[in-house]
């Protein structure tokens, strides 16, 4: 019976995007405007496990996210790494009579 109530999951996601930057540098001699167009890459990995029964459910999910891009016309590479946790707990209740009636048609 325990095998039917415990669950685990893992998922991966890759994303690609476009980052346009317009930078204005103000100096005493005037303004200088530069533009950059960068390819933005992101990878996510999500791992979770939990318990699910007819009366309540609970679980924990962790997400690892990494985003990076190489700046145009430079050797600089920008990276941002984040880890998120999601802990949840819920209880199940019987549906109100009105919803049961509408669901039956």
C-alpha cells in the first residue's frame, strides 16, 4: 500500500532567449550609447517527492536553475545560479453539494 501513496519525480528543461541591452554612459563631454545583443541560455532541473492519500498530501520540490550569456564584443560571461525549495501540505475535503450536482451534469 505504501508504494501507491509515495511518489517521486525529476524533470529537466532547457531554454533559449534573446537579451538586448542599451547602455547610456553620461560624461561631462556628452553621452555615449552602446547596444549589445546576447544569446541567453537557461537550464532547470527539478526534483521532488511526496505522499498522497485520500485525506491529505504533502511533499518537497527543489529546483536548480542556471542562466548564462556571453557579452557581445567582450570576454565577459554573466552567470546566475539559483536554488528554490517548495514544501507543501494540503488536506482534502468533500466537495460542496452544488459542485457535485454540476459535475454530474
